[in-house]
């Protein structure tokens, strides 16, 4: 047995050295690699889980937001249509009012214009009358100065000439 | 070609403590893995880099495998360090032993009146001390974990019990107890045999046809190195699973 052990090279010192080697490696790798790496993998797994949950929640919320958005848009469209309808009605009413006011104002303006025109006409007539009086007066003066033979003819032509010039 | 020896060759001594070439490469594996561990620890980020990604992938695969055996992630996390370290240590040692530069580096030493070439490094698993050391630690761990999980009485009650039919069950229990020691032998000799045979095969093929021909064998040994590490760690895992579960659970 001793010979067999010797031939196989079994030596308790070497056995112990190899065992200690392994135990050192086990301790070092556990401290340096296995524990930190397992912790890190677990941490990453949690983060991914959290991220996935967050993404799921975000997707749900997005769908909810889309639904609310559609509802709101529908409501807004209805309100907008109402507002437009209301505005059209109010616009039409206001238009009618403005047209009415404008018509009244136009009538007033027309009346004023007629009054002014009448006034101017009266003024012109007065001036014309005054001028006509003067002309008649001048004509009579001239008539007195003229020969009675030619009075009719000359008088008429002279009066016509003066009137022509004056006009 | 240097002499083929079952025993790992002694390179030097520290006091009266022998340091063999297998132990030396075992140290190299240890330091390599520790350095990788430090690199991973320093660059640990929530968004992983290349090295961290590779290690995470490896760890995730080991986790999946352990989950399928143990049934739950919590247990996998608990026993991961032991199983993963066994796997990484054996695989790294096996692969480092296959590096072509490992074999030729050595020294000429006088042994029993003859001068012979002794390689400075030797694949640790081709030394029975390495495989048996790991097997003993694995078996002690399996039993300790069993005791912690189900209690001393229940765990050892599997081996020493007086249930009816009395002599049969008790005898099976004792056989189970003996098989625990046999496991050490089966664990250590399986790994040792495979790696040692691979070393010898590579040595002979390399000696007979040094160019190109050893290449397929080298690839085969890379695969064997991985498979043997996997088998060792998987057996440890299965025995842990059997030890930490109550009798009625499996």
C-alpha cells in the first residue's frame, strides 16, 4: 500500500498545498467575482423589471391619454361647431343691424344733402334774382338812352347779350 | 523526450515542503484566475464590458445548469461559488498544461544517479495530489452542506439507520457511507486518468511526429480539459443536490 501511494506520488503535503490553493481561489473568487457579479446581475434584473413595468405603465397611460385626447377632440369639435354657429348667427344679426344703421345714416345723409342742395338752390336763385334785377335796371337805363325807333330791337338784343355775358 | 512519470516531479523545496511542477502550474492557474477576478471586479459596471460579458455569460450558463439540477435560483446562488470554482480551476489548469511552451521549459536534474530532464510545469490534474485534494474538498463540502441544509441527524441518518426491514436498510446505509469514500477515488482517478493519458498521448505523438500531427490531439485535449472540468463540477453539483434535499423530496 505504501509502495502504491509512493508510486502514485501521493503526499499529504502536496495534497494540503493543492487543497489550500483551491480554498484560496474559492475565497478570492467568491469575494471578487461571484458575490459582486450576482449582486450586479440581480440589480440589473430589478432595473430591467422596473423598466419593463414602467414601460407597461407608460403604454397604459399613453392609451388612456389617447382615449382622453379623442374624447376631448370630439368635445372640442362640438364646442367649436356651436361657437361657429353662434358666431354666424351673431354675425348675421350684427350685419343686419349695421345695414339698418347704414340705411338710416344714408337716409339722413341724403336728407342733409337735399337740404344743402335746396339751400344752395335758394341762394343761387336769390343771387340770380339780384343779378336779374340789376340787369333789368341797367336795361331800363339803356332803354331810356336809346332812340325809340330802334328801341325794341336794340333793347332786346342788348339784353340778350348782357344776359349771355353774365351767365 | 522526458521520462513519463506518474508522480509529479519535485522542482525545489521550501524548508522541507516539496514544490512539484504540478503544484507550480497550479499556482500559476490560481494567480491567473485571481488576476482575471481582479480585472472583472475593477471593471464591474451595470452595463458590462467585454470581459464582464464573457464571465456573465459563463456564470449565467452555470446558473441555468444548476437551476435545472437544484430546482431553484436561490439554492443555485448559494452553491455557485464551490461548483464554479471547481469548474474554473480544473479547466484553467488543464488548458494551461496544454500550452506548447509549458513542456519544453525545464531543468536537468540528477535523480537516482541518472541525469534527466524535468519540465518546470506539469498539468496539475496529471498529479493525483491535485485531483484527490479537490475530491476530498468536494466530498467534505457536500457533506457539510448536507448537514447545514437538513441537519446533522438527518444527513447522517441516511447512512446509519435502523428502519425496517432492519438489516437490509442498515446495510444499504453503510454501503452508502462507504460509497462516500469511493466517490473520492472515482472523482480523483477519473480526472487524473483522463488528463494524464492526454499528456502521455501528446508526448508520444509529439515525439514520433513533431509537426502538424499532434494538432488534432491538442484540440482533443482542449475538449477533454473542458469536459473533465465539467464532469467534476456537475458530479459535485448532483451530490450537493442529493445531500441538501430531504429523503422524501427526491
